[in-house]
C-alpha cells in the first residue's frame, strides 16, 4: 500500500496537478460547435466597441536592422449615423524598399491576423483536435485549423488555435493567411502569433499580434518584423449623452461616435 499512498499524496500537491483527460470524439465536436457559437457572440459584441489599432511592418536588412517600414495607426469608431468607420490618425511615409503592401495584406491585417472563428466560418474549415495545453495558467484545448477549399480572392487562416477550456473562446492563434488568385501567386505572407485578453470580464479581445519571419521571394530572402496592437477598447452605452457640433443629444440605441462627453 505504501507506493499507492505515496502516489496519492504526490498527486494532491499543487505542483503535481494531473491534466484532465482528453474529450471523446463526440465531446470534441460539441466543443468545436460551442466555441464557434461563443466566437459568434464575441463578434457581435465587438461590433459595439471602439478601439485603436496600430500596424507596424518592418523590412529588415542583413544586419537585422530596419531598412524600411510601413506604419498605420487608426481609430475604429462610429459616425453620427451609427456607421462603423476607420479614422487614420498616424500614417508616415511608406519607406519599404523591396516589399509592396497589397490588398491581400490589408485583408490579413483586418480579418485574418485577429482571426475570429464564427459559426458562419465553421463549414469552411477543417478542425482537428490536438490535445490540451496550459498557457499563462489558462487551460486550453488546442486545435489545428485550415480551410477545406479556397474561393479565389478570399483570404483564410491556416494554423493553430488555443481555446480556453472554461469560456470556450480563442485566447491565442498561430499561423498565416492563405488564399488563391492571380495576385497571390508571387506574394509571400508571414507566420504570426496573436494573443487575446479578457477586456470586459466576458469576451477575449485581440490585443497583440507579432511576427518575426523571413519571406522567401524569387528575388531573395527578406526578413521582416510585424507588430499590431489593439488597445483602448470602449463600449458605448445607450444612455450616454454626446455632443454633435456643440449640441447635446441623447444617444439612441445604436452606437454613436466618441465625441466629447458633457
């Protein structure tokens, strides 16, 4: 009995917590459906938030020092009619020498790098369960995700997602943007890692994307560094009083722009 008693005592210690068993195939399917539903809820919720997004892409020289860069900072807001808009607040001259920022890069910046896996997207992807992992003390289910088929001109995420095993929301992604089309043939897209944080106590929001990669073009290898930050998330309330052109007006049910509060 001594070996069994010792094993029980060791298992009870905080540092020797046992990893929960893997879910069954049926449970995996339910988890995938559930976290897609949670991601759909998050997408709707995020549409009611404003935030500031900063994109910085650097082309590195042989010494790994910046040889050129593209930088854009913008506020994601609402106009006075409740329409979602992007207001660029900082955009210095593009000094990239050997890399061209394309519409596909823009699609990746907006939709792929802050990847959200909704019920609508579920039929377009193959999702394979990889196991469990703990990141930053958060227990996660880990899934490989890749598109089943690709429509020309459409961008997709291909990589790995970490899903919080309690909230069933994505907390981290690692992969790259993929797609097909004539324009894509000669392009190269970096691998990236995106982290989320729980902003409102309920949903996990993208806050940081980073990439340190080497793009292999026909003309040669170009090392790059990419950093995207999403910050200052703010939700609008229907009861907020806002000012338009000096006149106070109560905010209706739909979101309004972040004008000065009285």
